[in-house]
């Protein structure tokens, strides 16, 4: 039987019974434990004039006991509100119902701080249900890094029309082919998720002019990052690297982390791989040195499998992980990520550039 909505909240007022030196209270707690009860179990009734309730059970619980009682129920303590004495309030909500407080607390647990610069890749649905949707996530991010911090998101443009590859193009290694349509940084939607789409529409957000691989940013470093050498994502990410920024992955893995391409620039790949990365002469003659860009967006194999860096990052301790709602959220310092990825590309390049 359903008794509460998805966003239901329970306000539990109680007290930490262990914060006492009263000998009678301590003896009562000991007696309860000896009888297999919790220390704060009471049996009480309420009287008013000639009226009285039946006897009923009442529990006084510490914060740790409250969390333990809720374990496995689908509910959890969202917040504790303290008083000047032993009394406190527990704000209890459903585990998969995520609030801005939950997101901010998770980001702070990861180590994201006031003044940080962070690139965000995200999946809103990974959280479960978020109160307020994408706007809540964005607000939590901005409040966590504060007025001195800057948030950056890839806003790769959806101004593309898929074009069928010819049989010959498939043989030559073309993996995708799009006709690039006119681009307006204010109007053109992105395909990098609802959080990024909502972010780029914000009044304080600025978006780069790259017609296919734009980024958007908010904060004091936003213009510096957006304007980096033509406004491409890679150039913006280089600026974040210079600023000793971070990468935040919300419910997604390193396979979508575009900034990892910076590691490729540091490595001299073996000839058998570099040959694969160079488009054949026939394609270059047809589309030119930039493979038709910006008129065309053409993919050419092989694409590096950066998801392979997940375990090395964990093993080297550079990936911090927190659970927010149902989402696994990861934070990495960009410099450490690129250094480690470059090292692995040098050591085992074939792992990343498999067919």
C-alpha cells in the first residue's frame, strides 16, 4: 500500500540520549540493553485532565542509531539539524529522491571546493529523481565552487544532418558523416545531455563559437576558457589544465571524457597505430586536410577507448567516487588524469586503439 509520494519528507525530532551524565538515565539505558532492547526505548502514555491514551512505545535515538534504523528501508537521513543541547532533528527522505542538499554534500565529500574550475560530463537520469531537475544540479555545482569558481560543460552541437556513407567510404574507415548546419551559440541545442542543454541556456553562461564542438562556462574564468584559440573544446580544456582544474563525471565514465584527447598530444604513437589514425589519401583528396570541417563532421577510425583508464585511475588513487542518489559520481584532477593517460598510451597503445 502506497502511503507517501516520491518526494515525501519525514521530520524526526529526538535527542542524543548518550549526552547525559544523569545516573538514573544511564542506569535505565543499561537496563534496556541487558534486556535486549535499544538504550532509548520507552513505554509512555499521554494524559490530559481525565483523558489518557493507551501505553505506546517511544524511541529516543542517537544520530548513528537513526541511520542504522533506516538502513535497507529505502529511506535515509538527508540532513541533521542540531541545537545547542542534545536535541536534534533528522530530515528523512527517500534514497532515490535527490535534492540540492544531497548533491552539494556529495560534491563536498568528493573534495570539490570554493574557487575550483571543473569540467562536467553528466547524465541527469543517473541520479534517479532529482527535485527541480537539471536546474537543481547546476545550482548545486555553482554553489559548491562559489563565486570564485568556474563550471565548464561540453555543449557539442546538434546542428548536424546525418548523411549516408558510401560503400567506399566505409571501406576507407569513415565511421560517421554529418552535414554541419548553421550554428548560433544562443539557439543551437546540444546533444551532450539535458544538464548541459539547460546550462548553456542560462543567462550567465557563455558558449564558444566552434560550430560542432563548443563548450559553455559560467564563472570568473569562463571567458578566458571559452575564448581559448578559436573556442574549440580541446583548446578550452587546455586552459582548464593550465588552471589546474578538475573533471567531474556524473553517472558517466571516462569513455565520454573529451579532455583525455590532450594526452594523445603528448605521445608519439608507434607507426602501426599512427598509420591507422591518418585518413587515406583518397579521403584527403576528396575532403581536404581537415576532412571537410566545418562543412562536414566526418568520423574516422580508430577512436581511442578511454574507458580503459577507469581501473588505472582507481588503482593509482586519482579518482574519487561518491554515490549521490543512484548515480556514481567521480572527480579527478585533470592534470593527474592526463599525466596518467599519457603514460598508459606510451606503455600499451594497442589497448586503446583496437579495431
